[in-house]
């Protein structure tokens, strides 16, 4: 079963390869570039194309673009390579600068400043291709006037401790930033901006992907301030300077982010080129080719990781007669105030699912499409009907209580490692059952 799970997940990852998704949208004809936007297309002179970007897939997207347009220049910001390396690289004439995720660092701020300087030098008649992917909220970082880099770092750490949903986090981030919530598009004007986004958010909401640097922002200072105050009331003191800044915005002392219909964004367009649904559709095709009946609607992952896993397992069909696959996608969160445990939301889901899987015959893979789960080098983990017995109930309960799933799952041999994938479309869960009467145990405990 684990081999099939691995193959299905590999198919999902291949479908959201940034190079494949981007080049499928671009066609060069002599000195003109065709940008396929689904309903319709744009034709632009190659000589006027400039490139900006940010996110976990930024480097891969830049390299793909350089294959089509080797003369295109610009700057993108990607996560710092895991094993060090230079502070910058190149994809053709596109500079690849680095930042840190999930909390912005000094390098992140320096890279963002370099990106903004490049934008300011672009010709006024340029068409700016903005390559956007998940992680851009942290990798594209410039504090709003009146705040400092230290304020931004404190806020980033605070939001991670709170375990807030991405929509809440981004509503706050957009209102303390000089580049998020449409402000990058304002800075780019009068240049045309065409954003091609790889989605890492539920519903592929362009205002949420990377905190929407080039699109209208439907949220307000009032909402951002309320979210931050609510987090403080839940036992997480909010950064005081940030809260004061948001409250100044509520009183009208700071300009609001550009909202829907703002005429200043009339030359900014944005389109999603792939997302979690793309990965799940590829997983469905792969499971079908392996002989599994893919049943029911795709489950949506949202909420606290452990609770989400238990709900998901509780809805799995009991003893299906034929080999069966259930798919789920989305993104959960872990509220881990004060925890120093290792293991992210996917590994926490795998452990939380263990009790409910006993005796069911189901084997489940929980994995992040970016190849990194929390502060570990694992993408996620397997869980099956033997996990609880092999680990021990007390050990599982202790690991969940401490949000320290990785050491236990690593000891069991149940972690999944892909290495950084260069893409990011949230998480994928694949559950497989061999069919009634065909449950079997594999070597190493995997069902």
C-alpha cells in the first residue's frame, strides 16, 4: 500500500511542477510573447517584458521563463537553499535572490529592497510578469512607513505561535506592509502587471496567495486590528507597536490598502495557473490507473491539524468491497504556543489519525507538497492500523500533547521524505484500502 501511496503522491507533485505549469501558459512567436489566460490571451512584445516574483516556486518559475525568454531580466526572491550557497543565482538574466521562511530575516528585507529598486528602473511601458507562489508572504517583506523590520519579525513570530488560519494571518500582514495587499502594483504603476500565481490557499483566492501583492485587498484595517486583538485575548500578547499602527489605520491616519474597483489597479491582472485541485486531479488519475476506485467528493482540510485528521478518519468508508481511494487537500494549522516540538501539521495529522485507523484496513499518507513539514526535513508521514500499537498509546498521546510528532514517526520509519520540491500547493492526503477480505500486512508494519 505504501508503494501505491508514494506513486500517487509523486503523480500529484509532478502535476504541479512550476516549470510545467508556467511554460504551458507561454508561447513565443518571434519577437512577441503569448500569455494564455484561459479565457483569452495577451500578446506582448518580448522587448517590453520584465520579471519579478516571490515564493517557494519562484526559482523554478524563473528558470522556466528563462527557457522561453532568455533575454528577459528582473528579480525574484526564493527560499534560501537548505545547504547554504551563494546569496544570489541567475536564471538567464533573471537574478534569484534569497530570503528566509516562515519569519523574514535581514536577507529577506535586503532581497525585497533589491526587487523594489529593480522595479523602479523598469521602463514605464514595461509589462511586468510577476511570478507568485506560496511563501511570498514571508519572502517579500518590507515594513509599512511607521514600522520597523524588527516589528515585522516580531509579528511573524507572533502569528506562527498563534497558529492562525492563513486568511487571518494575511489580513494582518497586508496592513503592515509596503508591498502586500496590492501595494506592489501601486508602486509598479503606470506599468502593466500580469501575475501568474501558483496557489497555496483554499479556493485559490488571489487576494490571499502571498498576501496579494498585486491585487485588490478586500480586508480592512479594522479587520486586521480585530484579528490581532483576538489573538492577544487567546493568551498570545500582540506586538504593541504593530497593534498601535493598525489602530491608527482604523482611525484613518494611515491610507487603506487598495480595494476592489480601485482605478489605480486597472492595469494589474492576475491568474492562477495551478493549485491544490491540480494536484488532487493528478492523484485521482494515478489512483485509478493503479486499480483503485476513487470514491466520494474530495475532503477539504482545514482547522486544527489533529482535529481535522480525526474527522477525516471518522468519515472513511468501513470495509469497502473493492480497492478504494479517498483524497483530501487543503491546509490545517497547529496551535503550539510555547512548544519546542519537531513536526508540522502533516506529521501531527498522521499521529492523530492512528487511533481511529486501528482495525480499519486503511493506510493514509499525509504530506505537504513543498516537501517540508514544520521545522523538519520530512514532507509528512504514513499512518495505518498498526501505528498506534507500534508506537504505544502513551508515546502517541505525549507526542501530540507536546506537538513533537517527528521523532516518534522517524523512529517508526513512517516519515516521508521528498526533499524540497520547488512547488507549494498546500497539503495532500491519500487514503487507500485494499478492499474487503484483502487487508494485508507488509514488512515493517505498513498495512
